């Protein structure tokens, strides 16, 4: 299940050593826990509570995300009061790596506001 996950997690090219590290990171988790989390995704309803969120919310989302499509980030941005959606044009799900400078900049700005 985890083999090749890095290929859809990141949009930018990752090296073979980085891919190996990322795979091993996933293998360190208990298999039953990984399966349990994946099973909850099938039943999870994530949108019913969004309108109840009433705190400043930063949504950072890669437009090439193949794990959680960007359209879901747009729904969050429209549904969460006082939220700000920042699209990452050169990122997948791993935007903290794909565009680490922009990620750090946007997060720092939000925290300092």
C-alpha cells in the first residue's frame, strides 16, 4: 500500500534516497493503525462541522494534490468563517516539501497576524 505513495504525495521530483526515507517513515507505523485510519476515511464526513469553526483558519493546499483534491480545500475555504485559502501552484499533498519556502512564509505570516 505504501510503496509508491511518495510518487502521488509530492508533486515535485523527489530523489531515490528521499523516497526510501519517506517509505520507511510509513513502515514504522503499526500496520493495524494505518489500516484503521484508512478505513475511517471511507466513513468520514468532514463537512458538516465546518460552519461551526469560528477562529482564524489558514488553509494551505497544493493544487496538484492527488491525496486530497484541491476542490476539497476550496470547500473548506468557502465553509469556514474567517478562513484564508492559499493555493500552492507547484505542490501536491506534500507542499511543506514541494514549496517549503512559500509554506514557511505563509505560515509565519499567519502566526504573526
